């Protein structure tokens, strides 16, 4: 880790700056502004909707802190955890079985 400490520090500082920018964007949002940059790209040529119509037609997206998970992410996380921890558990149980076989 000593060899890459400067690179790690730069990456962490960059992440902190990006997080601060995101938090600042959330504070600066007004009801008439789009919530994400992706929304603004698609709505450049769209006519302005009144605020009441926009609120009635679709619910506002609530931003969560942290990473957003997609549909099958939890399944993938569970399977990867099983693939990582099951061989270790099998080895430990096999070691216990070997010790028990030797002594009894």
C-alpha cells in the first residue's frame, strides 16, 4: 500500500470532491429544474410544463445516499458471497472432521 499511497490519496480526494458536488446539486435544486443531468438532456426541446401538471403526472424521484441497486444485484451479491465463503467453510469443517477422526 505504501507504493500506491499517493495514487490512493488522489483518488479519495477526487471522490470527496465529487460527493461534495452532488450534495451541492441536491441543495441547489428548484422545483422547476430537472433532478438529473440525464433528464435535462432529454428535455431540451420539450415544452415547459407547469409545475402542477408535472407533480400530478409523475412522482419525483427521491435520491438515496450510496449506490443504487438494480434488479438482480442482490442475487449476484448473495451468489458471490456464497462462492467466496463456502470453500473456506468447507475447508474448516473438513479440518474439524479430520481432527475428530484422528482422535476418536
